C-alpha cells in the first residue's frame, strides 16, 4: 500500500504550476530541466518550449537581461539581481546553487518575482546589457516570419537604400521603421515621421518641404523648415505613402533620386543626406495601374520591400503581446491587474482585424475597467462573439480536445450572456446540476 502522504512527480508539478513565482531548475551543464507555467506570463513561452534548452540559447535570443546564470556558476552562492524580460516584466530573480560533496554545482534553482510587488527589496547586482542591443527589445515576437523580417532588417539597416513597408493597419509598420533606424548608422541622428493621410495636400507639402516668408496666405513670417530638411543626417518615415497627392509625389521623387529639394516660395535648391522609409496598407501596384500613384516613384520607393504579417498570421505572438501591454498599462496606471486563462484562450482564437493596435487599445481598456482579474465577462461582445467555433484552422486536432473546446466555448458564451446556471441549463438544454458543474469547470467561479 502506498504512503498516503507520498507526492508524485505529477502532483509536484501541479503544485509548482500554481506558484505565483516563476521557477527554473538548471542542471550542471546550464540546461533547463524544469520550469513552471509562469514562464508563459514572463516570456510568452510555454514550458515545453523552454525545457531541454540551454540557458544561453534563450538569453542570446533576448528573452531576458541580464543573465544570472554565469554569476551563480562563478560564485557558487545564492545571487539576487534585477531582470527585465523582452515583453516588459521587471523581475527580482534569485538563483540558489545546490552543491555536491566536491563543492561542484549539481543543480541551480532560480525563482523570479515581479519587481513591482517587491520594491523595498534590495538586490546584489544589476548588470545592465551584457551585450544585448536595446533596439532588439522594441519588437516582440516568437513568430518565425517576424524573426526572418528582423534578420533582414539587420542587413538592410547598414545601407541607405529606400525601404517600402507593406502591412495592414495596426501591424507595427512605424515600430519596424524606427527599429531599422535604431540599428542603422544614423541612429544618433533624427528619426522624423509624418502621416501622409493626416494632412490636406497644401499642408502636407509645406510640412515636408518647408516654406519662406510670404510663400502663401497664412505662412509664418519667419518661414518654416520642412521635415525633409529637419531629417538631414537621419531618417524620414513617410507613413501612409499611398495617400500622397500626385502633385507632391513628383517632388518626393526628386528628393529620393537627387537628395535635393526646393522649399515653397524659394528658388534655391537645398541638399540633404537622408534615408527614406515609406509604409502603406494600400496596394500600390493597383494604384499605379489606375493612375493614382506614379510608377517611377513606386519603383524608387520599392528598392527593398518588407511585408509585415497581420496578427492573425502570427498567433504565437498574441500571448506575449498581451502580457507586454498588461505590464505596460499596469505600470502606467499603478495597478496590478491579472488576466484569466480563459481570456487568453479567446485572444488566441480571435482574428484581430485591427491587429496589434487593437490588442493594445483593448488591454488598456481592460486594465482601467476590470476588477483584479480580467475575466471573460469583461471582454466586449465584439471579441467574444466573433470567436467562431466553426473555424477549423483553430480547432484542436485531437477529438477529445476538440469536444472539450466546443463545450467550453458554448458554456462560457452562454454564462456571459445569462449570468445564471438555470438560464444556462435552459439555453443549452441540459440539467441545472450539469450546468453548475460546467460553469465551475470553465468559468472559474
């Protein structure tokens, strides 16, 4: 007969997964042999994506900085440092070495707590950087497509070729443009941005090229330097380039080809040293065919073409981005909101037509309006009602998992609407006893 107090490995794992602290265990070769589920909150990675990897692999990919592991292996004593993860979590991390009889490290147990809850604690070291490029942290991704794009951006940042970034609204075209600037030779100079769709034709032209005193009615008496001239030595980002009128397109072409321009009201040509990055969510090829966009300008802009995938094409980034914005707005509003696993599952299945911008705006709203834990009931109907259970691309392939997924979706949607086990039972044509069981199972009451 087994000891009733014996704890199996599976039971121990469940206990550790319920810990609010992240727990890592490394072997003597600095390989990760255990991590609990909190790692998904801190890095957007599930435990099976972490276990078996060497610590240095994840550190070099930029998931956290600095690394505590080299310190504890060198000193062979407990060490505590401050760490930051790439999705914005600030952690107080402690590594404790377990030594054998020969005073060699057999295991290292690492625990991490969110620093916002431990502001009074002092830590031993805060080794900033360790060679990590901070510009890498301006984009958050676990997606291979995006990683390939970032790899290409590191190559093209070294030259001054014009870049055209394509992508739906809200995908982060401006963030990518700024990333390219930050890792280029122009990083110490200006990054200028203008939204070409936000200004009427006459104002757009004056903002870009500047003007002299008296150039037009309402012009400043002293004139004005345009963004092209203000960008000299740096990067000019033309967002929504497809909205630029044909009359301004001709002048832009001259700037790109010759790095020269003439301010409004002047006859003197000015020369500038700038790199131009443009972005659009429109089909410029169709616009060229329709006579809405100059063909010669299109080809000058499209020297290097970058296509950013939509958020629904990079679903592995939804959870890390969710936590990133949760950390961001918790800090901004001095709150400590959590998010339920059920919400994360809905987020993972939603199509996000507004892409990353929509996710960011939603998380800000939820942080401000929800109670301590963001629940399904806090989500707007736009989100919860548009997660279709008939989307075969997101259903689990395993039959039991698929059945469970459909049950969970039906129960949570019904309970959100009715807020009563009796009404859920009637809605789903089941007994109230079963409705209560399912609500407790899936709605975490």
